[in-house]
């Protein structure tokens, strides 16, 4: 494993190895054991979009591992003024030991890896969000013990989260169902892959998707970069909400996950959110542990 560009690049074994190391790092941190696995290593963090969790968990994670993280906003970098990614990649490779990037086009992340000579980590693109899904898988395994036999359902937009979650579910052996409005399906190639390699269903009926689900997942109706479509999306997604009716269709012990930030009253009701807040914030915490594991795998 040289980079983390998308979850589909990782084998089931590589995913499980990261999750096992993440569990170990979480244990060590909670017992005051501090090991500087990345002593003196430097991570550049390029942000072309906003972030709370990704930025802070990577920065805190590098600090805890004995390394250093540089926050590089596109407002300050020459990349924001049009310097080609090929050149940025070759320059940063001479200063740093790794790059994390959050941006729009998946191709930009792939190009950074192609032209640079250091590990690249995808911190979210319009296409996928692999770091988030590693934390999600960690949270599911913590709570449910194993993946086999579980059903995960996703209610809402077939966006970057849906794309990564379906890959994560198939790779770990969970059944995956998605309810989304027509025209807002996940990536067609990933849908074909998921159908061929796992148990995958897609419907426009939220309760059908949620039936007997062990994990209920949702995300915002309008992602970063889609602000202008907000009103149109509010109409398209009306009813695509994790609420009491959806939770009644799911298993009684179903967990609810949300990558955050959440919009209460849109994709999830305030009641369901608060009833499952412990799971959702454990999931947010697990970003730190899962990413520290990724950093160790790539940069040690
Ligand atoms: N879930 C997530 O990636 O959050 P941020 O946008 O705050 O990084
Ligand atoms: N789909 C959301 C996820 C945020 C973590 C977005 O891209 O804005």
C-alpha cells in the first residue's frame, strides 16, 4: 500500500490490517501509552474545501505520533492561483514525508500521487471519502463485533460517502442497500462492481432500504461545492430522512452513523440524532485512530 486514494484500491486484508492497528492505537492512547511511530515525519495537508474533523484529527494525529502537520489552504498555496498539480507534487515531495489532500476532482488526488514521490492520502473528493469510511468500519466492528451477516443501509444522496461506504461494505462482507431519489444514484461503475461482488440493492423507498438494517447511515443532501443546488436538492430529497419510521423498519438494535456535519430536520431528525449521539461521536473520534493507522502504514 503506497497511497490511500480510494477504498477500492485496498484489499479486504489491507482494510482489516488498518482497522486492527487503529484499535491498537486507540487502546494505547486510552492507557496513556505514547509511542512516536512517526518521529520527525512531516505531513502536508492541502485543503481546497472546509473541514473540522479531517483537519483537526490529522493534525492531532501527527502530533501524537511524534510528527508534524502543515495546514496548507488553497487560499495561500500557489495551487489556488493555477500552479499545476504536477509541479506542486514534485516540489512538496522534496520537503515532506506525506500529503493529505481534500479537493473536488478525484483526478487531482491521483495526479498528486502520480507525479509526486511520497504517499498521498485522500481526505475527501467529490468521488469518495476513504478516511471517513475506515473510521465508520472501525466503529461498526467495535459495536457489533464483526461484519459478517450485517446489513448497512444508506439513505440520501449517492455522493462521495455512498460511493465509499458501498465499497467498504462489500469488501468487509456486509450487505448494502441504498435509498436515493432517481437521478441521485451513486457512481454507476461502483454500482455494477458492488452488484457483482456483494449483496447490493438500490431503491427509491427509504423503509424498504432500511428493512432489518443493522447500520443506518445518512449524509447531507447538498455536499460541499453544491451550495447553489441547495433549494433544488431540498425538493428532490424531501422524505429521504432518517427518522422514527426508518428506525422502526431497521433492526431494534440498529446503530445510526453520520459522517457529520449533520443538518437536523433534513437528512436526519434531531430525535434520532440525539438518541444515537454516542455512536455518532464515537465515529467522529475514530477518525483520529483510523487515520493514525493509515499514517503509520504509509509513512513509517
Ligand atoms: N466528516 C468529515 O470529513 O468532516 P469534516 O468535513 O469536518 O472534515
Ligand atoms: N458529502 C459531504 C461529506 C462531508 C464530510 C460533502 O462532501 O460535503
